[in-house]
C-alpha cells in the first residue's frame, strides 16, 4: 500500500506553481517528510489529504483517487489528516470533539460516539474524555488531533508539523505514540526537525522547493552523513547536505 502522486501540479497563485508535474510515492509504514519552511511540504500534505485539489495529475491511496467526486468520500474514510494548527471546538468535551470528527468522516452518530472511546484510548486521553477540549495543553490537543484522525479507523494518517511548539517531554510522548500506532496505521509526518528521525521512521523523503531530493530508507539517509556520530547528528548533517535552505 502506498500514497501515490502522479504528475501532480498545484499553484496557490497563477504562474507560481508549488508542485509541478510531481510524481512521488510514500510506501513506508512510517515516513518522515523533511524540508525547510517554504519547501512545499504543507501543500503536498494538503493535496494528499484531499483538502487541496491539484490543478493537474492524480493522488491515490489503494487505487482510490483523492479528487474525484465519487471516490473522495471513501478516500477520506481511509486517509486521516492532522493539520499544523489544531483548534478546540468551543463547548465540546474531548470525547465529543473526537466523535464529531468521526461523524464528519461519514460515521453515524452512534458509531462515532462508540468509536471515540477507542480513539481516545489509543492516544492516552481516556482520563480527560469529559474535560472541555479548550482546557487541554498544547501536547494534549495534538493527541486529540490524532484521535480525530484515527477515530474512523483510517489506514493512513498525514501529520503536518505535529511537534511544532511542543517541549521535549511532549515530543517524547508524541514519538512513543506514533511508534505504537504505526503497528496498525501508516503515517506520513511532515517536519523540518531531524531530532527524532532514527527512533520511529523507516522511510525518509526530503523535499526542497517543490522537488524530492531524496527518497529511501532511514539507513540510506543517515548514510549520506560523513563520520560515525550519533544518529541525531548524522540526520542533521545528511539533511543539510541535501537542502538549500528556506525559500
């Protein structure tokens, strides 16, 4: 199973494409998408989540297209999405917000409510199920976002900069969480941070100025770095050797 982009083009403004005839495959169980700010990662993820419609080309998961009207609903049931900015829904409890996300994905109200229990268990938020979602910390709100993305039992989840703004402890919790969930759910995680790369990811894609400049397994990526330093230092050195910096 893989998330496949075929000849995809997308522009936020005319004559300034972010993606141009891009063909790219995400085939790993847990893939990190690295790239500097402005590289086009969020656009790539938005197209993959069917939030953005490509100007040309096709995105598909297990043969289902992200853009076609007939296929889109089923595609969204199988592909979950966690954008960079997660908001609390005013007035809703943690469980109600998770269930609401499931209902928006096409579940019945009863199914969404029932499945919200399991979704919150998976992200370790069961004890906070009755708390108002606006009372959560930043790290807890990110975990609720993941619960929203998997409540309908998604097969693939796309996470855009999920650790931005989190402290080291919160990042550690996130790392453990994704590591556990990746046993049953595939992930593509967009970030410009390399600290946790060797711990949870089995595949790496480096994206710079709308173009993939590396695609392979984690060992191959780390092998681009000179010397025998720590995995964190090697990941940073390999990344720097590939990208030209923020646009």
